[in-house]
């Protein structure tokens, strides 16, 4: 709901004076410990952070929700949130993100709280990061760097680690900067030291240029590795697509309960964790519909508002699972305060990925999860807003039968059950049934071979004249 004092799309002149004049605290974000016995340990282990956001559009509730999500991201990265602040502006300050005066205020808050890091709710330019850091005199990172850090912590497979490293380097390259003179010294000439030897003297390159060159070389190597790993993934995917099993991809906002739903539908033992971005590598498991048809269910990486473009690029091969799916199961956290905003964020990323392949997106089935943790009012609102959605709880199992039925309904059968008696002189048809179908029973009769099986539709049409009545 838009606050009457804070219109959704104000002009510069309409911005409330008190909003522009102060950094507004967002209540309830602090995760500072009150148990004194743990404080010393946590202070050593965790970064102590102050969050700061610039509210340019939307309601006050939207701005608070964005900063609350940033707090959840910071905690997932292992930080302790001390304070959350929002600055009301028509657009971020091109120099210091929040303006020089507010940057000084932020410096005082950093000193008062004992914070060692400031996290900004947006992607800052290299100049903005540098300028703000000079004023607040502690480390400053932005939302993109924070998400990249979480991905780096959670990547376990070789491909996942390579993808995250590539995304981090793409982000880091334009932001590379040094402290003092260390980055500007030149390595050539006599300054390079006596150990340089023949061929190393001359004007040389600055240390920052050396670092940039090394990063570019490492990025090229990572791209080659990811390309090679993509070939393996493509082979696995093509093998799945050529099988008779329908392909279903689970997509959704981070921490919406996708892995829990995968486990509930297939009986898999995939890691389930109440944390953002717990799943980075796609997990594929087989399941069966009530009519016996097999399907494969793939759990994909979670999305988030303003997912860094570097990550979308790096996880391209992972997101390709979405392109090849026969059905997208779009999981929504029914207990979240802003589920509709999450749906829009996920659809935006899916559309971006699908657009590159110039194909229509697969059919989508909305699944509202965690109904056991949602309020009655929230569920009633969602039922009105999403009339075609299936409401389930992966935790309690409520609604899973309805979900399976809807999935089976939305994926038309590619095969049919047949009960046929094939004459003995048509042995090639018997061979085709065994090769292309799934035989349930075989019996040799006076008229020929009686077979009960599930076969592709085209073969079922050829066998229709031999149907057993």
C-alpha cells in the first residue's frame, strides 16, 4: 500500500522534506546479540555491518522490504546487522550514492555502532564505492558483491565454483583499485629490482595493469573450462530429452522451498536449508505421475530481485534447464510479505533467458508453498490474485496430490497404453514395441503375440488394428 505522504512516483519537488532531510532508520533489522557470553566470539567471527539504501520510487513499505531482504542476504553471508538506514532521494547521488552530507552522517553511525562494513542496497559504480569509502573510512560493498559472496560460499561442484569465480572477476575488473602508491608503481627498469633479468626491463606496466592482465587471462581460462563442462551437461540433457520422461523445471525466488518440493514429489534426499541460495547446482530426480508416466524434475538456482547480470551470464548453462523444460513449476513463498513482487522478479529472469533462444517460454504452473506458515489473510489475498495457482506445503504434504494431478494434466501424454494381439508374421512390430515402449505383459496365443504395453502415440496408431477386445 502506498503511504499517502509518500506517493509512488513523485517528482523531485513533491518529495517530503523530512524524508529528504534525514536517513530514516528501518526498525527491526538489527541482529546484534544480547547474550553477552557470545558477543566476544561473534565479534571476532562476523563482520558487523550497517545497511544503507536509497529509496527512489514505490511506497515506504517497498523500500523497507528491499532493505529487509538485504539484511537477510547479509546474514546469509555471515554478517551481523547493526543498523538499517534509508535515504529518500529522487535518484542516487552520482558521487557518493547518498550525498556527501548523508555520507558524513553515515560515518558517525559507523563510529557509534562499531561497524566494520557498509552494505549499499544497489549496484554502485567504481567511483561511488571509492568516494563513499573515503568518507566512512570502512569497507563499502554493494548488493551485487554481497550476492556474489553468498554464491561463492555455496558453490560446491567444479562447474559451480568456476561460474561464480568468473562472475566475481567480471564484477571486480572495473573496480580494481589499490591503496596508496602500491598499485601505481611500475615493475620495469631498475625499479623492477635486480631479479628481473633480461627482457623484463623497460617502461613495464603498473601493478594494477599486471593484476588486470592476470584477471583477464584467468577469466579466459574459466570460460574455456565452463564451455567444456557445458558439453557434458548438454549430453546429459539431450539424453534426458530423448527419453520418454517429461522434463519439469522448478523455478522460483530464493528460499521459496524449491528443494523441499523436489524432495516431497520424488522422495529425493536433496539438501534443504533455510538459507538464501542454498541450491546452486541443478539437481535432477525422477518421479512418476499417478498414471505411471515418468517425469524428471530439475531444481534450479533461486532468483532474487536485481540478480546481478554477471551471475545470469555465468550460470547460463544452469538456466538452460528452464529453456528445455516441458513445464515450469514456479514456486512462490506463501508466507512472504511481498510474494507478487517475487513472482515478477522470477518471470523477468526467465523471460530474459528464454528470449536469447528466440522460443516461447514453457507453460508455467504457479505453486504457492509454505501455506502452513502463511496467515489466513495472506492466503486469501493470494487465492484472489492467483486463481490458477496450486496451494501446497512441502513440509506437511498438504496439496501435493493436487499438484501432481495438475502437473500430469499440463503435460499431455506422449504415449498410450495398448492391449494388442500381433500376428506371428508381423514380428517387426513386436520388436518395435519392445524397443520403443514399456512392456507390462506378454502372452503367446493361437492368433499371435498378445502384448500389454505403454508405447509412443505414433506406434499406438499403427497398432490400433490389432487391438484386443
